[in-house]
């Protein structure tokens, strides 16, 4: 089992008395060699958290521990961390090699060692041939990789990435997130990565901290937070989701996942369905079904299928996003495109799902007793 590299304990940041805290008693442990994504909307506290870990901002309360040593009030230049900013912050008057060597110079590393480590860092990001190039002559993706090399060359205790891909176009972002993850896994650099992009977090991270209002709503693997969200916010923020208010009728037995149970639930106006969730749930809850888990046919297959009307069809090449009205409710489904006829607006459709794909949120539905 990996050792804990970073411990954050009750970390709090208030900018002014009377205002809600930007970060509110945040607790998190990061294992050695892991990449952890701080994911959430603008203003949720993720960048503030990263800046406090880096030493660029003083916390109001709480503690930060790295390798068993508290560094909460250690100056930024004594923390030994590497940081890649959203703007990359490369020095325009220095060439590529000089930019990468800057941190080593500040640490008074011998020149021979500097040369060796700079060359290794540039080779790692596949830009060794551009060492003498001026930074203004580089593309956005190249600048991003130089900033990453500059952060890694000092062999940091932690690598901190503050939305480093946000200035790149969509295709390059996809390429660079693969490269960053590959480099991180090769170097085993323990990394905190701030992003508001759910795809980046799901693709790159070992663990995701989903933040909202200065709090961590859920901390877990990408599979955990997507397949088993613990709150409505997490289910709604990560991916797309259909929500149904249900009443639990009975617990019917074990589920495919050992810690869960199978349930019979009732949806007002639609009838009874199977679902899974944590053991011991009763009363009113929210049911979450991901759009790609819904089965849609035009022929009425399945005795439990709901009959509805297609309201919208959105074509994205390899998939269709379909909105289906069932009574007063609307369901969103995702279908793979085929060579056959595609559903059209106004078509009658039949909707069903497997019980194991309908997940009960652990908390009771808002405003309802459990």
C-alpha cells in the first residue's frame, strides 16, 4: 500500500469576516505517486486550496503536512514544490534551456548537474531539440511542456498543476492530458491537478476530489465518483444524469457490489422498478441513471419498458443524444449511431434499464424524510 504523501487537515480560508469561507474545513489525504484532481465549478475553492498547499496563500486555519512534516507556515521557496500555472509563466528573455534551468539555479545546483538534468527533463517532454529556441517561438502545446519540464527538473516534493490545459484548443488538450499523465506515471510525481473539466479529471486522475462551496462533496476513484455518486451535486456535475424521485418499497437482497443491496422502488406515475444502493436505505430517495445506461428501442421490447415520444435528437458523429418525453418527465439517453435508420423527433420510443444501472443516492431526496 502506498504511503501518504500529503495530508490536509481542516484547511480553511476566509477572505473577510462575515463572508462564507472560500475553503471550509477541508480534509484530504494524497498517496505517494498518485495524481489527484481537484474538480469543481468556478469559485468552489479548488485553486485557493492549491495555492495554500503551494505556500502562495496563508490559510485561516488548519494544517498541511508533507512527508510527515507540517509545512503550513513554511515559506514557498522552502517547500520544494513544482508548479505549472494556467499562463505557463515562462520567462520571455530566456531560451528554453534557461527557463528549465531556472529552478536549479535558484537552488545553486552545480552547472554540470544543471546541464544533465535540463537535458533529461527536455527529453522527457520530447523537446530536447528545441533547447536553444526562444519561448516566443513555441506553440502553445510546446510552451505547456516546457513549463512542465521546468517544474519536474527540480524533483519536487509535490507537482501542482493549475488548469494548465485551459489555453489550448480541444484537440491539443486531449493530446496533452495523455502526455502529462504518461510523464506523471513515469516519474511517479505526486500531483495535485486543478480543473473544471470533468473529462480531464476522469481521464487523468487516480483520485478525484469533487468540490462545491469550499467543501469536498466526494473523494474517490474516477469510477467511484461517476458510477456511485454520493450526492446530487456530484451526480449532476460529473457526466450527464437522469434523476427520479422514488420511494423505497423493500430491500430485495444482495447486489452485484458487495457493499450494496438490491431494492424495489416506486416512481410516482411510472410504477415499480429495480434499483441498487447502499444497504439499509428506506423512505424517499433520488434515483440516478446515466444516459448511456438507458436502452431505447422503437419496437416496445421488454415488459417493463416505458412508452414515450422523442422530443430531440442531437447527432455528434459516433453517438446520438436523445430526449424522450414520458408523460410529464423527460429522459436523456445516449445511443451509438449505426448504419440503420436513426430515430427522429416525434417517433414513439420505448425506454428501459437494468436494475443494476439505477443507483440510489445515499442521502434522502431533498425535503423528504428518509
